[in-house]
C-alpha cells in the first residue's frame, strides 16, 4: 500500500522546513518530484539528495505569490513529465501581530503568501490534473486555521489558514467530477526555520505543555504519514477532509 512509484508530486516551499521533509517522504515512496521555492541553491542541494533515492527531480525557482512564476512552473512541469499527480501546497510565511496593531502591509503579506498562493497554485496545476482525470491536492494549513490562541497575536495567520481550510472543502467539491481529491493537513507546533525562535523559549514551551495533551512539540517526519495517505491511490474516496496533526491541541 501507499506506493507512489511513477507518480509526479509538486511540492512548494521545498527549500526548508516541512516542504523539505515532505519532499524526502515522497521520494522514499517512489514518487518523482517537482520542488519549488525561491532559494534555488537550496533546491539544487535537495535535488541531488532526492536523486540518490532514485527519484527524477525538477527544481524550479518559484515565488508562490507570483502568478507568472507559478504559470511558468506549471508549464515546465508539464513539458518535463506530461502530467501532475500530486500537489502539496506547503509554502508559507507570516508577519505576526494582533488585530489592534497589525498593519495593512503585514496583513497583505500574510494573506498573499499563505492563502492566495494556494489558490494560484491549485488553479495552475489542477488544470493539468484535469487533463488526465486524476489528482491529489494536499494543502498544509494549520491548527490555527481551526481555532484561536491566547499565546500571541497573529490574526492574519489565523485568517489565512482558516481560508485555506474552507478553500480545501470548496475545491474538493468542485473538482471531484475530475477524479481530483483535495484535503488539508493542519499541523500543530512543529519546529522549522520560521518557528524555532518562538518555540524555543521557556514561556512558549510552558504554554505548549498546558495546551497540547501530548505535552510536546511535533517531531520531524510526523506529518509524513498523513500526507502520503492523502496522496495515495488508496485514499481515492477521501476528499474535503481536514486532518489535524497537532498532539491533541484542537481536541480540548
């Protein structure tokens, strides 16, 4: 089960963090990869690593807030592989502030990077999937797309990820007739380049231990099983699902 050999997986934000972890996981299952990010030098390093696992890999410099970059990446992918089977929308960033203090620039940056980019990527690559009547779209949202929090102000991030959650349902309903599924994973507290400065403080660690039933941060690789399941042929009747992987944060 869950053999992805011969499948083509497109992963955004692959130069670091969760996107890099996902890329390795999909290569381990036999998929070929199209890895996208702005830092092409990091993608080239990852490409070499993934090719050693036997994957065919296309690395493309792509800013997921740029329509032209995304459309170019879709064109290059189709020319190289002739299809797209799996899309993992993993790229993201945010500027944090509460609703009373957030600037227009901070809001616009976060919405563009975390929500609008998912729409643009889905539009471009689902049109390729439609041609082959097959697709698996996996959006990396956040548990913060399901709930609020009392630890810090980050209203735009909550809003963008909440938008991704319901966009997932809308896309699932629209694209089901093309045999394309769309699901979302909502990670809890995982350490990445973007989160380590916040997570590795005594104050936030204490907050986590009070609010996460499992009492710890997520470990590298603990999202992979969910993503591989949702990307598989075996999950052909699973669509519109919002899957928290959060140590129980959203169950209390």
